[in-house]
C-alpha cells in the first residue's frame, strides 16, 4: 500500500458461492509472500473494508477509482506478522464482519462479488511493507484466496 506514496489496494473476489442472508462465522484471506526485504520486519497497521456493492467490478485504470467507491461501515484492523521467507503464507485476521456486511445487503446472490479494500493506517520504520503475490498458485492453492 506504499509505492512511493500512500495507495489503496483492492482485491476482487467473484462468484463467492455464498447464499443470500448467510451468516458468516469466519472469513480470512490467504496471501503468498512474494519478496522479503528489511522493511518486511517493520510494524504496520492495515484497515480492511469492502465496497458496498453486491456486484463489485474490477478497478478501472483511472485516478480515484478505488477511493471513490462507497464502503460498508465495517472494517477490521490488521498488523501482519513480519515476512520471513518467500512463499510463506500470510493470513489476515477474521474479516467475517466485513464479508457479512456485503452478503447481508439487499440484492446479494449466490454468484455475488466482493471487492475488499486495504488501506494503510500506521507503521514504524519504512512503511512496514509486506510484499505479496498479485496472483499465484502456491502449494496447489490460488492466492490471494478468500476462505469463508
């Protein structure tokens, strides 16, 4: 979320297979570590929320596309552990309340999509960077992976 300046990062998950009005007991995201650098050990605090949209779409290549999207009024704070080795797993905390906020919206369907938004809250050192793969199959698992 920092590449010369602060940025928002969005990840789209499509066709979730979650029935309307389902109760989300637990949800998290599995990432694959792409790089480990000295800044990978710095503390960082991230906020995870979601677009308030049951049919979210991919970002467009225009300034402000992610920041202008309406958001649910629920977020989860995350301070990821330091990255130790390339291709280690990095797992978010329970983001069930964020997922629930979208799944519980009118119009949610079995093939609904979820657009998660990650923002930098605070850090120590050099922005507390964690490098993760945009998309990769690691140990037979496509990451990032939303696990509900």
